[in-house]
């Protein structure tokens, strides 16, 4: 059983870092196919739970989509975590 399966189980139990690791897995295509929607879903779950790196990555996602106001808000929240 690979790390992805363990992170999935941990995320189901509410582990914040597991949500973040799943997002990174979907971003890089490690153990799964790349999937931007799933990446963002897990980044949001981790960010809402207070994961600063997830907030930062969400900000970068918003910049790529030219939603600069949303990106700044994510960066401010990440800086305060």
C-alpha cells in the first residue's frame, strides 16, 4: 500500500497534513493522475483547517487564474497562521 492510500485514510480521519499531501500528489501526479480540481479541493480542505502551505499554494493558484484580490487574501491569511 502506497503513501497515497495512507494519506487518503488519514484525510478521511481529518488529518490536515494528509489533505495537503493529497493536494500535492494530485498536483504532481504522484501515485495518481494529475487533477487540478482534486488538487484545489484538498488544498481548500487543508487551508480551512489552518495549513499555511496550503493557503500559500491556493494563492499561487489564484494568481495563475488572474484573481489577484483572492490571492492577496490567501497570502495574508497564510502569513498570519
